[in-house]
């Protein structure tokens, strides 16, 4: 699915060159659930942007589903982002003035073909994240957890195999965070590849594998023997509340 | 890329930010409205000018007694314009069709039986009827024989005839002009108002010789009318006549003329007055206004690009190409100016209709300025929309999302 070979990213500002990624190589197989960890400033967001085709590396090679991404132009990258990658951001990045439904439909506008049943698809995607009754709400009328779920529905609308989530629980209370992670768990079970960027060990433990970045390099790459199960945790929480 | 979906995004952005959209539109509305009203007024003035020029006659060169510039009137106290001048023009100038001489006096007491009034007396030669294209409607006009015999005959204008004879046919009756008896030999048709707007129907027309020697007791003319065969010869011939008159009246140019020459050009200039230059100035101002409106729109769009950086980044992240972003922002600017232009046209059209009702202006409404205005506005939208749209399209998705 994802093959990174010696990826480098150096920001140049005037005569000062700041290397952020210093040769990163790793592979993510189709259907894997990987958490990328690291303290702030270790380049995990930069890596995420490169993986999501939002940015280009200054060195190395990146192959997404076998195709060399580093050679593509801006338009081709835009198309890739549209149908191969689903983004979930820490700040949700919803359009304030648009309803949940419109927000979810947004990527379809930029799809090669606008589907005739775009609205139905968006409704289905919102229902799948438990927001069937919030479709015509604007972001300001939704809670943080609900907003993030709208963003997940938006990420899923073009049916991408790769979900890239950058601190998706960072702005949420623990209950909402668990809800979001439960959705990721389900997506993982459905066979999607998930890359979760976080600095939070507890969040990372929901993944099957943890890659730790330190100083622009991979410091650690380990499998999680017993990942946490957000669905089970959520069920337990619900039980406690009902008692 | 789905163009219609992306343009819809542009419309939606305008619809959700109504106040911002209105501010962007305001300049275009006012600019276009002003432009269309000014052009309609300009056209109205143009039509008035043409009306007056046509009433004066495009082939006409009028030589008035008394100096002055532009559209002058003859001066009654200048006594230097003579029948000999008319003769000289006939013999030296080529290309004329009719040369006719007139001596006139205003406010002369007239009487027919018990009725009396004041009227104008025009002493003319027999060619006058043809020169003025103003024949006698009833009876006969002034004839060469009347000139030769200095006959006491007259032809009456409609208003004068009505004042002296009511609805009766005046032909064959006698009237007293300044207490001298004249036989009415004809009646003129009703004449439209002069280029200057005067009523020309309150007159008695008599033979020139009779007028000069017997009625007015003078030997100077009021004016000479020269009608040319070709319109194209008028400016050149007017100059030749001016020189001829300078020679005959012994005037060398720094000295002021004792005559003045009026052609359609002077009439048009007088009718246009300052409104010609004023219209040009106003058009310039309105165009500038429209451009300022465009700059204002561009600034608001630039600010909006700044405000919507995150939105643009998000759109780019979910797959919008640079062109898609460009298209959306161009749609916004073009829609603003197009709708602004249409509203401006509606406003301008309304004002063009209402203005003549309350002010002394003439407007002519035609489709051309409106079509041009819309085109111009779209051009403004394009020119001033490109910069913000390009700025939006060039945003780097990563930086925009930060």
C-alpha cells in the first residue's frame, strides 16, 4: 500500500536549511492500522502531509499502491487526494456555513465524475458515523465529537483505501475520542488502511503497530501485541452510564 | 473536474456572505447606473442637436449684420450689410443654390379694419419662399414683379393672419403696416419653431425693395442666406464669404467684423453648449467610478481569500485542483459584477425614464449602452477577479491548513 524509501524533507528559508525528515523508510501493508508517534517537532505532521500527497518530499521515493507519487504534478496529486486518501484533522476543518450534509458532499464536487446519488451517499456516510439525525446541522450546532464524525464521513465519501488522521482526538474529550477511535476500529475491520498520527501513547495503542519518530528518523517500529479495543471500551462506558 | 458544481460553490459562497457580496456589488451597480444614465442623456442631447441643425438647414450659410462669434443673432443697429454684398456673393462664390436677402423689423403695429396687433415685417426677395421652403399656402407669394414695381403687397404668417382676420381668408383684403396700406396676396403655411425656439408665424412678408425704400427707409439688410448645392462645400464657402466680406467692408482680421457667419456647425455647438464636454467628463468619471468599484471588489475578494485560507486549504486537501479554486473565485467575481451590472442597468434605465420628468433634460434610451455596460462590467470582473483568484489557487495546501 505505502512504500517509503529514504524520504527526506528539508525546509529552506533564505540561506537556512532545516531538515525535518532525514531519510525515512517503511512500508505499510494494505489493511494495516498504524500509529505514528513522536513529540512535537519530530516531523510527524510533515510525514503525514507527504503521505497524504499534500506535500512533496525533497528526497527519496514514495509509492502509493505501487505508483510513484514523487513524480506526479499538482493536478495528479489533487486527484490522488480526492479518491485515494481520506483526511481527518485535529481541528476538523469543516466549512462553518455549510450543513453537515454539504460538508460531507464536498469531496464529490472535485471527483472526476459527480455521482447522481451524491446526496444519498453523503446521507449514508453520515448515518454510518451515527449522525443520521444531524444532517442539516451546521458545525456550530454540533459538539466537537459530532464535528469530528462529520469530518470522518467526509473522509469516507470518496471511498478511499487510506485514511490519514492527524491527532483526530486531540481536541476532543475522552468519551468523544473513544467514539472516534471506535469508528476507526470498525473501518480497520472493514479492511481500510489507517494511519493515525498522535503524540499520545494511550491513543496509539489502539493501532496494531506503532512507528515512533525521533529527530526526523524512525526510532522505533513495533507491533502492538494487544491493541486496545475502542468499541469494547465504549460499550463498557455505556454500561457504566446505564447502571 | 465538474465545472457546474464548482461554479455552484462560488454562488453558494456569495449567497452565504450576503453583506460582503453587496459591498462588492455596490461599486458596479452605481458605476453602471451612472454610465447608462449619462450615455442616455448624451444621446438625448445629440438628438436635440440634430433636430436644431436640421431645422436650421445643413446646406445653409447665414451672413448676419453685426459681429460676434458662434450662433449669433443679427444686430438691428448695424447698417453695413448691403444688397450689393449679396450681389457680390452671387457673382464671386460658386456652388450656391439660392442666395436670398432679408431686412426685418420686429414689433411693427398692424391693423385690419378694427383689429390691430404687433407683428414682424420681413422684406424679402422672390427667392425667399424657395430658400425657406416656405411657400404661400393660400394665394401667391412675393414675385419678381412685386420687387420691380415696389408693390405694396404682403404675405401673412398664420398667427398674424389669425390676429387680423380671425378665421376668414385674408387674401385680397388690405392691411395697414405702420399706417401704410398693403394688399394681402397670400398666406403662409404654419411654420415650426425656429432652431432658437422662436415663433415664426407672427410675420408679414413684403417685397425687399418695398421694404427698404418705402417701409423701413433704409438700404441695409438684416441678413443674407446662402444655400449651397452640396453640404460638403459649406465650411470652405463660409470661409470664402468671410474673406469676400472682409475685402468689401475693408476689414483686416485683428479688427472686429461687422458681420457674422452662421452655419450648421455653429448651431450644433450652441445646442450642445457645454453638454458635449460635460458628457465626456461625466463618462470618464463614471468609468473611473466603475474601475474604483472593481478595485474595491478586488480588495474585498483579496481579504476574503485571506479569511478563507483554511477553507481553500481544505478544498485542496479533499481534491480541488488549482484550476478548481481559480474557477470558484472567478465565478464569484464575475457573478458579482454581472449581477451588479444588471442591477445597475435596471437602476440606470429607471433614472433615464424618470429624470426628464423632473429636470430639463432629454434622454434617449437604447439597448447599446446597456449591452456595453454589461460587457464592460464582466471585463472588470475578470480583470479584477483574476488576481485574488490566482492568489487563492496558489496557496499551498499545507500552509493554508495550518
